[in-house]
């Protein structure tokens, strides 16, 4: 269920990335920041939060342990 929710969140954020409703908006946020840029700044912070949740709750088990079994393969013989 967590993976389905993660995929749904990714699909929603992919759709939200297309901010066509702000293309013609010439307004400023805080008096200096164009609205499209402010939207993408907030979008980037929200996307980072979603990816944090995806990694924490929907990361496949066992992927982290695979790196431990290969330790030492990069060492040079002396």
C-alpha cells in the first residue's frame, strides 16, 4: 500500500510541475519574486519532503545490505 501511495504522490507532483496556470501571471510575491519562481521554490521544497517520505516508508527492503557484501572488492593488492 505504501508503494502505491508513493507512486500516486509522484504522479501528482509530476502533474503539479506543469504550472500552466501561472504562465500569464505577472504578479510578484513579497513584492520582488515572480509568482512562477515562487511557485517552483515552494514546489521544490514540497518535492524534497515527498521524496524524504518515499525513501523512509517505501524504500525496498534489502537494498542497503547489498553494498555490505561487496566491501573490500575495491582494495588493491600490495
